[in-house]
C-alpha cells in the first residue's frame, strides 16, 4: 500500500518534469510515506486439511483459458481509471483517479467465478501469470499529452515481513528513462495478476490511469521479475491456510495515530476492511464470530465536530478503523450473527453516514422511526446537495416507500437553498412520483445553485450559464413525468419559457 502511494506520487512528479523538459529529481525514496503499523493480537486459526478436487481443478483451468475472451475494461484493466473491486460482491468497489468519461467497465463471469473460488484457484492463477495468450482487450494511447509505459507496482502490508522482503524498494524508473508505447494487448497472465489481487486483498492493477493522461501497464507477461515476486509472496503448498494467515495479519494491522491527523493511519484501516470482506466470504465458518465481536464493540455515537473539534477523528482512532468503511465491508454478509450485530448498531446510532449502510436489510417499524429521528436532526444547511441529508432521504425512500412522505415534506418546510437542491436530486433516485408536489413551488425560485453551470449549446462546453433552483426542479420533474418536458439548454429566458409551460400544465391538471 505505502509503496503504491509513493509510486503514484513519484510517477506524477517525474511525468510532469519530463513534459516540462526538466530532469526529474523526486523518487519514492525521498517521499516518507511509511505508516507505522501496530498489530492487535492475532487469533490463530488452523484450517482442516482438504483433499484436492480434480474436477474442480479442471474447471479452474478452463475458467483461466476463458479469460482470453475478455474484451471490455474492468477494475485493474482500465486506461481511464484506477481502483479496486471484489467481483463476487458488487458493492465492494472503490474508484481512484479517473477521467470524467464513460469507462465501459464490464466484469466477465469467468473472472467473477475465479475470484469466488479464491484460495482454490490461487495456485493455478499463479501458475498462469506468464501466459501470453492475447485477450480481445487492447489498450490505446495516441494522445500528444501524457504517455503509456510499463512499470512494476506491487503494494503490500508494511507489517507483512514476507511481502516487504520480496517487494523491497521497487523504485519507479524516471519517466522517459524507458520506452513508451502507444498500444498494448492485454494478456491472460495480466488478468490473472488482477484476479490474484482481488483474492488476496491487494490493488494489483495490470492497467491503470495515472494523472494526467498517462497509462501504467503492470504486466507479469512482460516483466518476469513481477511474476516472480507475486509467486514468491503467494505460492504455498497450502494456499487456503496461507491466504487465511495473510488476511488475519491484515485484519490485525492498525495504523499508528500521529496525534494530529489520520495521515498514514488509513493504511491500517484499508487493510482491515479488505480483510474483513474476504474473511467472511472465504472462511465464514471460522471467522464470523471474530468479526461479529468487533462489530459489537464499535463506537458509533453521533459526533458533533462543531462543539467538539476532532470528535469524529478520535472516534475512528478508538475503533481502529474507519467505521463507515468497515460497515460497508461486511454489510453484505448474511450470517445471522453478523446481521444481528448490524441491527444492534443501527439501533444505537443516529450517525447519518452509517444509517444508510445499515438500513437496507433491517425490517420493522423501528426502522422508519429511527430514520425519521435522524432526518429531524440534520442541520438546516449542509455543505452541498449530496451530503448526509441526501443519503438518508434516498435510503428512507427506498426502505419505507409511501410511509416516508411525511418526513420528506417536513424536510422541505422553510427549506434552505441546499435542502431544495438535495430534494431535487433525491427525487431522481427514489419516490419520483412525489416530485411535482414537493418541487412545484421551486419553479419560481431563480436563485443560482451554488455555482453549478450548464452548457447553453448542447455538446459544447462554452458558453455556460448558472444553474438555478428552478432549473434543477424542472429537470427532476421532467425526468419523472416525461410529458412535462424540460431541457437544460439555451438562455435563462428560454429556460423560463419551458418552466412557464410546465407550470401551466401542472395547474391545469
């Protein structure tokens, strides 16, 4: 992890220097991003022996051969974004640096199944790291700005002695010291590299976007050293036990707190969240109680940083993990003891960042009452339209249906500009049939929407005009009632004409 962060910064600095015609003077050795990791007690778990299933092995080998059919980008295989995922669970994905574009991601069924098989598939994925069979996915870089080149990026747990010994100090070569390429055909071994990363909880990206306008290729089929390093870390006679031991180490890795900020501390939090997902997915019969006990001890009280500065930060330090991310990492799990602890957390918190994560699979009248109370405690003004209020209202609308309407209406009583904007966005996600009743009064509100703008001429970035509250409201109503047409284009006068027509249609009905 720390090597990956340092590597990204070093590459960005080197690339900028190269493009400016200056020598690059910064490398990862000069950037001190080492995070002190302290280990909580590790609970040793020994797995029973399991015989090899030859039929399963045949299936795994066929799944690997099928990877040659892949033709769409995905997490770890995209030239327009970076990030990580866990294919069998759609909610477990995290985007990193990216271009503002349609990424066209598509996860193949074969990849998903290999990640699902996890430790069983791991030996055969390692065996195939240098498989040069071409896929149908071709990465192009033909822009005049930026470049595409090969690298050797491996991240790991700073507390994992084996990983650190194998990775060592993987110094990024200075930008321009090696050859750049304009096209690369992804190989089966490259995809195996990405799948291994998903299984073991590491961001192994064969193809990733690097700001600005650069693409990094980490290919074990091109770089034998990279393939050898991955094998040295993850090859073991007992792949199940080896993976479990690594995940338990990650789960026990807590970032050191510097007393001022969470800089560096997040390394431990990310390792724990990633490990919790995989422990519950691959080894539920051995680790469910371990995770449930941790959930029972989480401090989830609602913090007020305005009254007590840094209260939220100190709550996270006390928990040893970012609470929101940890709950997301395990909320998908159907194990009864996990579901019970998630329900208990829901009942004992009013934190608007946590409640939407927890409400999805909790039933009963207390859910509506609890969400209503949380909404009633929201500040009159938040920083923007997509804050806690937005998330709570979307969760409430999706969970409680028509019973949520009174809370929606109370939210809009004497609503601030931010609340007007939030409701316009909420009704695009849930309960759109209420949009006329809740938003029609906003059709007269011509206040600008916090600096947001729109293109006057479609598909042209300039000229631009401020988006107004009435424009957002009209756009939402039109989305939910197509006969009440509105298009965000043209002058404000032209938008006003559309809105006036919409208002007359609403009044006539």
